[in-house]
C-alpha cells in the first residue's frame, strides 16, 4: 500500500505542476494597465488594437479597440495617448502590444517587455510607452523646409498634401504628415517630424487624391537623411517643391557663421547648441544648429549651414533632454538675412553669459 500511496502522490504533484504552469497560479488574477503614446507620421490610416499576449505569442488573450487613427487628423500627430486596462488576468508573464490585424496576420507598432503578475504583484498599472509607425525606438526627429515654387497651387476639393518619409530600403512604405497652405509662409513650408526611428529616410512633399488614390510628387530631398544615436535630431532637410511636379535640384542654400565669446567655463552635463531659427521661430527643432563641444580658450567658432533665403535669429542655448526646455544665454543682436546677395553670412559674433546656465564666470 505504501508503494501505491507514493505513486498517487507523485501523480498528484505532476497534475498540480501542470495546472500551475504559465498563467494559472491558484485562483488569483490581476490587472495590467497603462497607456501607449503614438507619435510621428502615420501610414495612411489604421484601426489600432491594444492586446495582451503570451510572451512571444501572436494571438491576443484580451484585446481592445484603440480607435481609428488617420494621418489627416492633425499637423504634428504627436501626443496621442491610448489608455488600456486588462483585468481578471491569471498570474503569469505577458506582453502588451499595439497592432493592426490584416489578412497576413498582426502588424505590431509596439510590443512591451514581459510584464509579470505574481502573488506579491497582482497589479501593474503604470506601464507607459512610446510607439511609432516608423519602427521601434529609440526615436529622433527630422526638421526641414520645402521651398515652394512661385506660384504653388495647393491641392483642393478634398485632395490632400503631406510631408512624406520612407525608409530607403522600403520605398513603398511612405509615412505621412498632412500639411496645408496655412503651414506655409512666404513660399516656405517648415516641418518637424517627431518619433522617427533610427535609420535612413527619404523625405518629400506629395499630393494625394483619396478618391483615386493617385499620388503626386511635388518635391523630394536629393539625398536621404540618417537618424542615429550620434545624430538623433536632424535639421536641414531642405528641398524644392513645385505643384507642377518638376522642382529640379535642391535649392541653393546659405550659411551663417561667427564666433561666440564666453565669460567663463561652461557647466558639465549639459547639451549646448548654437542655432539659427526663423522669425518667428518655427515649431520643433531650428532649421540649422551646431552643438558646442570643445572651446578654444573662451571662444567657439560656429557655422550654421543648409539655410534657405530668409530672416533668422542666431542664439546659443542649453537644452534639457528630459524636460525639453531650452535656456538661452547669448544671441546676435538684430536679424541675420540670407538672400541671393548674401548666401554666406560671416562675422556674426556675440557674447555668452555662462552664469545664466550655472557656469562659472572669470
């Protein structure tokens, strides 16, 4: 009888082990909740879903409709927070995914690291993440300007115009940010694209007819842009655009240069840039900027390239990457003009007060 009892006990242990594997630990359940922010340009429109998945699985255990997102919704398409909450979740390890469903399966725009619920942690409610149609993070930005022909006829009657970017190795996958004539001024259309995954990107201005799905190319940047860890915020994506579809080569661009004199030592641990910005300042990154790295004594010589004709302010600032706040501590007095007669403007010297940003003056 003792042998039988031992055999029954072993079988019972095996059954319990099978029942408790993966997601069934006792009768306890938990909650996984948070939000995913979708930024950057979109690929047309998408019916997004948020789902809870087994680790490595592709079939959702729970899912929720995150809504219909379209590239025509806003100009910048950033700050879209999608809240989710999965309840009555058996204890175990899971992944949260943001995706669309199609004939060939699910396409994921975000997939979390494994999230574990156990007897001591039955609720994970602060899961936050960024997502982008451009790919997995980390993300950067692309800023530039389309120089419009004179005259430039904007699409009308339900037709659209958009700044489009596509990976160099996927020319058919064009991601869009809708623009209108209200976004342009004096023949210049400035743009700033956020949530752009690292990689090589082609940039252009396009027209689109929703009824026929025809796409018109108004202008393209001659060379692709590279977003990378060493250059996450790329400025100077400048190209010509013609509503007749023949913009030619990228326009002739100007530069602004000079010397900055500091009254002391710069503080450590800060990102410091000198930049030329439009008047009034454009949204997002300035058209041209240069990071201040090493000083020759108390001076720094700068050159700001890739500037189309126009009026600019030139200033130096410290940038906090966590708060996205800029503190200015020196600038050129007055306006700097780049035009056909002044393509390379030099001698724009000015002083900078390091005490404003925590530096030590002499």
